[in-house]
C-alpha cells in the first residue's frame, strides 16, 4: 500500500471519527455526559480531537508524498 493511499485512509478516518463524535447525540450513540449543562460531552470532545489529529497526520503525509513526486 502506498503512502498516498495510507494518507487518504487517515484523512477519511479522521473525518468520520470527528463527524461521529460531533453528531453522537443526534444519531443516538451519545452517553448523556455533559459539561456545564450542555449536551456536548467529554467523550465527544476527545473523539473530535482524535479525529482532527488523525486527519492532520493524513494531510501531512499526503502533502509530503505529493511534494516528493514533484520533479525539480
């Protein structure tokens, strides 16, 4: 599997993890855990952060791979 493929998989995984975390209450998998009385829980925040980190790693890998393919 090429680095570009791995990068795209990481980008998509990060998007899915982030989206599921943000929409957990809407799609019915939220735990009801809340911070300061609102409906966005600690697990959702952790999931969103993990999703953003995975997405960022994928983007960095993709851009580095793309840069290495550009002829000079």
